[in-house]
């Protein structure tokens, strides 16, 4: 059998709408390995048009365990992780072949161009969205936790985003799709929080989701993504809220006295209002073209501390 240099690894679960467009961009790879998690549509039939390296894995609520299984099935010296809703441009394919041929690094962080509701998010903490996706077999291990950061061995590099080497990620297409995933992910994330020793604190129902919104929309300059940036920040707010609501639910939905709860929400709202005001003023300062106006805005911001 000819030497296999690059193995593409794809995990699937009901991806009939995505998988054809994904796999047709992987022709530069020496093999394609697909691990399917009990798809109920014709995903596997579509996959057979591209590869016979198809394996089954039990359905889990997140991809990491199945991803580790898929990597073990790959025969290549280099592994390229691709999601079914991602597409590989020719410029990226050429760059990965070049890296594999030179064989000078152990793993590569690849930027992703996230398209949410059909719009490329260039801010909102979603760009350049580096992910470790290309590596020598044995140099990267994923932990069996949702959205976990992989463990790496050896030397890594970041691909230059100016070279047009970003994975094209067709993320959420509809609001319904976002909430379906959020409901599924929040089950696992709340479980992992509890297992880590976290105990529910009503403060977190306000603090955590609001912090996520401020981080996306202001610190991550999501407002520069226009309405899409606002919508994504609001949806992320509800996504984080769901996680902590499920922790509360799993702990028995215990009540909190009215006096304690009133003191709690008043204190946290005041804290978050100041934080909101800080980022609001910061955005106005960044967009101000008048030196006097900018000075006065900075003075207002300083008084918030």
C-alpha cells in the first residue's frame, strides 16, 4: 500500500446537508476517515461517494470522544481535522501540503472564517478563531470534555491569516439551529461544571451571561459586525444562562430568600452596569474624531472606577 502522508478526519451526525460540500474540498488528502455517530439521515450514503473508510461511534452529545477514536483509525503521518460544516480553500490545501513536505513543525493552528447566519464575523471574538487542526500523528491529544483545548507535544505554528489560509466555517444557519445546539451543549457543560466541584451561586445567573455579552459585543468589538454582532452577543448571553440554569435545576431548583436575592441582584446589576458603561464609553472614544470629546469621554470613564 502506498504511503499515506495526510489523513483527513471528519466526524458526522446527521450532516447530509453539509457533508458533500465538505468532502469534495478534501481531494488533496491521501485518505479520508469518517466516523459517524448514529446518523438518522443519509449522511453515510453520501460519504461512500468519497471514501470507504467509514466507522461507527456511539452517539455522544459532543465530538471530542469520537474525534479521538477517529484519529486512531487514521493511517497518515499527518492528521487534518475537519468538521462537516467546514470547507477547505485551495490556498489552505496547498499550504498544508507544503508544511507536511517540509516536516519542520509538529502541529499547526489554522484560522477559521466563521459565517453565522450567512455573514462573516470579523470581530465578536470569532476571528481569527485559531484551532489546532493539522498535526503529526501522536503530537496532539483531545481531552474527552466538550470544547476542550487539546494537549500538544513539540513545536507549533500559527498560519498567517493574510495568506487566505482560513477554514471556511458555515456555522449556525438559523436561530433554531443555534438553540438546538445550545440546549445540547448546555447539558454537557453544566454536568462538567458540577463534576468539577462547582456549587450554584445565584450571582452567576446575572454575572456570567452578562459578562459573556460584554466580552463579545464590546471587548470583542462585536458592534463592528453590525446587527449580526448584536444578535450573536445576545444568543451567547442566553447560551451561558442556560448552563447555569441547568446547574440550578440539577441541584434541585432550590429557592433563595427574598432578602438575600434582592441584595444579590441589586449588587450584581450595579457592578455590571458600571462595566457596561465602561465599554460603552470605550467604544465611543475609539470612534471619536474630536480630541476634546475623546478627552471628556476618557474623564467620564475614569470616574467609573
